[in-house]
C-alpha cells in the first residue's frame, strides 16, 4: 500500500456534547475517491497483520 505524504489530520469533537470525532479528508484523497461536498461515505476497518486499514466507500 502506498503511503501518501502530508496526509495527517487532527481529530476534533463532532459536536461539544458528543463522543463522535470528526476529521478532514485531505484534498488529494478526496479527489482520488471522487468525493464532493454533500457526498455520503461508508467507513469500515480491517486488521491486516498488526495494522488497522480504513476502507472509505463512496455511496451513491
């Protein structure tokens, strides 16, 4: 799996009274996935060896 440079983001609270977290999708990743404002995405994770791999699926 290729590692992209400058792909680090910071997690913040989604809203002040929630335990959900929010982050920004870096623009080069959004472009690669064809994501635009208002799109819905599905998140999933798998453990491969000792690393967690996040899957981001653009919903129609």
